[in-house]
């Protein structure tokens, strides 16, 4: 329990640069989920069109993740991280001025570019700063930031939305708040140092009078292509499950006439605690693969309780368990993905796998919405996606090697 003593002040700063960027990223994305009813009424949308707002954002995350990851391998981790935060802050803000569904869809898609970039550049910055034996801990704490952002959005919606809802600008004001993360960049510029692993590689290249090749191209070479495909499938299966867990959940609770805040807090407090816990568990004899398997198996088993319980307490327990296990299993992912790729392609590889996987899962909000328009019960289709995505993830993770404790100095 005294692991924090092994982390220096500079390493904590690198962590908080990525963590806070991811928290605020999560806030700007999930606040939209709480506003779907208002947006639907404003533009007279079908459920499938509402789902497209999530699908479009997630597909364009792929663009941002690949671009920022490639830039981070070539020019360092800090610059692309800061640029991505400024980018998503701008387009979150502009989304509040949308005058049509098409305009809102386009702006949320552009928001997704920055959303993807924050993860792709920020995760290597943190993981490469931290001691090797604490990568799982850093991974779990870092990934929990998205759930922290979800909690913040739920609280802001609960407390601030009633103050502006009568003005006719309610959902717009909530989106305008998304400009605030841009202030984080000022602190990153002054307080956070570049990745020591990346800097060491640049010194070695200069000593040999060499320059890096484009890191994205390396992902498709014979030695890295199997890792690229397998990690993308792992992340894709997880994303199908997670989007089914979260995107329509506020709408589902509204249809049940349940108070949303307690259940959203249960889901995301579970996600925060679970991400931290599973990151730590992945450093034990279970390793990355065993921790993934145990966490997702429990999450799959808890799906009926999450969606089909008929009273408040079982629903709350289901949300807490799904958050702590199925959603929380993502706490293992940052460490796992960065360990699967060498330094020269680490940001591009982790960013590619994470966001191509997210892209594979991006169609879940649209598919669920389209099936809902056709009369399929929302809980049923959500449940099928949660369970099938979770089981596929378990299969895919065992197609790759165990990576716990991998030596970055030998993977240049």
C-alpha cells in the first residue's frame, strides 16, 4: 500500500496531465448522453439519429488517435496531448451553437478527433514516466479518469441544468461548458516534462545519425502486424460491451422512471474503483490476461441484474458491479497496449489499437437506437451487446502473449 512512495513528483505531474485531460474529455463526451432527450426534441430526431451522435464521435476518434499517436512518436508526447485538449475543447464548445442535426453531428465528429488524440499521446507520456513495476497501477488510475468525467457530468447536469433549462438554452449551455479544459494546457506547458523513454531514444538515434521512420507504417510490418490486429480486436470487443453499458443507459433509466443520478454514480464510482483495482491486480500472478478474464467474466454474469432488476437496490448493485468489473476492466488496457509495442511505435500502436477498437464498437449506439425504433426492447439489445462483447474480449486477449513487466529498454 506504500507504492506511491516510489513515484516522484515529476512522474505524478505526467500522470495528472494525462489523467485530467482524460477526465475532462470524459465529461465533454458523457454530458451529451444526459442531453439526448432535449436534443431529440429540439431537432425532432429518431433514436437511430441520436445513436449516430455517439457513433460519429467514436469513428472520428480513430482519426485523432492514429494522428496523435504517430505525431507523439515523431515529435514527443507533450505537444500532441496539448493540441488534442485544445481541439476537443473548441469543438465541444462550438457544438452548443448547432442549428441543425447535421451541424451537431459534424461538430461532435470533430470533437472525437481531439478525444482520440488525448488518449493516444497521454497514455505513453504517463506509462513511460512511471516505474515498470507500477505500470499496472498507473494504467488503472489513469483509465478511471473517464468515469470521473462521467460522474462530473452527472453532477453538473443535476445541479446546473435546472438553472438554465427554462431559458431554452439548457442543452446548449451544458455543451458550452466544454471549453474549460483548454485551461489545462497552460499548466502542462509549464509543469510537465517530456517522456524520458522517448528522449532517450532520440539521443540514441542522433548518436547513430539516424531518424525514426513513420511509426504508423511499422504497425503493418511482419513483426508487429499480429499485435496490431489482436490488440485492435481486444479493444473492439470491449468497446461493443462498454457502449452498450453506457450510451443508452441514462435514456433507459428515464424510461423506467428511475432517478438517474444515484444509478449513474453507482456505475461510475464502480468504474473508478474497478479501473484502479484491476490495474493493480494485473501486476499479480494473474497478469494482464488473467485480470482481464476475471473482471469481464463477472461483468457478463452481472448483466441481468444491471438491466432486468425490478427494484432500486438490485439495480444499484447491478450498476456498481458492472462498473467495477466490466467497465473497470479497461484499467488494465493502457499498460497492456503500451507493452505490446516498441518505443518507436508505442504511441502509434497503442493509439491505433485503442481507437480502431473503439471504431469497431462505434456502431453500437446506432444499432441499438435503430433496433429500438423497430420495437426491440432497449434492455434486451443492450444485454446482448454487453455479454457478446465481453465474451469475445476474453477470447481475443488469450490470442496474444502475457506482457506484465515487459522491459521498455529492450523494446526500442
